[in-house]
C-alpha cells in the first residue's frame, strides 16, 4: 500500500474518532447545565473560526476563495443552513438517549445514501443498495427494540435520533452534487483540496450563523457569561475536535482515498463511540442491541463494497461525499 493511501486511511480514522467523540464532549457539558442549542452555537463558531484561520493562511486556499463561483457560494450557504437539521436532531436526542445506542441508530445513513444516490442518478436496477438498507433498518429495529422499557428514553428523543441520519443522507446527496466527486478524481492535486476547504469553511460558518441567530432571537442564554464554567471544556472539545479536526481530517483523507473508501473506513466511528461510552460513561448495550448493531454495520459494509460501480448493472456512478454519523 502506498504512503498517500496509508496517510489517507489514517486521516479518515482520526476524523471518525473525532466525530464519534462529539457526544462524549457534549455529555459533561449537558451535566454542567448547558443545553444542545448553546453547544451548537459555540461548536460552529469555534470550528468555523479555525477553518477560516487555516484557509486564510494558505495561498492556494485564498486563491480558491477568490475563484469560487457565486452559485457555489450560495449552494454552500444553503447546505450549511440545512445542516442544522442533522446537528439539532442528533444533539437534542443524545441529551437523553444513551450515546452507544445513538451511535448505532445514526449509522444507518450509509445504506440510505446508497439508495438515494442510485435513485437520483438513474432508476435503481440492482439489489445491493436495497438489501443493505433493509439489513440496516432491521438492525435499528433490534437496537431500539432491545431497550429496557423500565429505563427507556422518551419516544420523542428516540425519534430525533432516528431523524438525524435521514436528514444527513439528503445533505450528503446534495453536497455530493456540489462537490462533483467521483472515484476517478481522487488525488488530483491541491487545488481541489483548497476548494473543498473553502466550501467547508463557508458551510460551517452558515451553520453557525443560523444557531447564533436562533439563540439571540429567542433570548436563549448563549453569551459567555451565561454559559456555566464547567461546560467550557466540553464545548471547546466539541468545537476543536468534533468540529474543526473532524472536518479537516475528513476532507484531507477523502481527497487521498476517495469518498467511497472513506465511508467504509469510517465504520470505526460507532465502534469507537460504543467502547468510549462504555469506558467513560458506564453505558452498556444488551445482546439484542449488539445484534442490531452488527446488522447495521453489515448493511454499511454491503452498501460501500463491491465492484465500485453503480448498482448491480455495471454502470459507473458518482460516489457521494460521505462522512460520519452526526456531524
């Protein structure tokens, strides 16, 4: 295996672990008295600020910023606004739902993306994507059905966690069309990476603007003086690690190995979250939920492996820009 590919895989693993740590940073902030709306405002302010600092420090990124078409800018802003749906449902849900369970449910998105990508690209003729989706949904049913009813989280919180990957799947399809990435374009040089970093910074900024307007317009306590001091370590970790590092590592890694393989490597995310939640938070999944998690991962692997062609009919299809569970 060549060095760029090894570096790409390592970067995707770092990205997956960073994204998967988002809930681990959020939980102590929740316990300190901050809520998800405050956390999201600061997460995207920190991540967006760091993204712009890195972008402006690189000559290639500054050139890409000046050359970015107005239409691409507007679409990027729109994607950032829409991204609020995914982050809001996930982080509102995990305020109540155990992180290990949420990690399993959210990771049904790759099979959903596989189906949407084929359907939007051309009429679906193969069976792989549908089989992957069916297996993943069965896994979600088992994972949710295995909850101890005596300590079950509210149904509304569970529905929020289930909604998160559905919102995210639509976001991925639109982002893929914006990026236009295909497996043949992997490793085409620094210009594409610079453009991706500009788009990422614009999207992070627009998401942050929505959250800040939401907080300030509703009179929500979001200013530094309103945030409990004990919540700041979690907020900083969420912004730096689960925001800035996660996004930058994903774009750098997927540029080297391609989005399809990046999606496959990213299956370490729910495994990391489950293990870390067990060690740090004392969460445990029962055997039924573990069986559901295994089915979800099988569905993910089935949706992301194969000949590298669209569906089962052999026609090459664009690969969606897929990254990680919550985001």
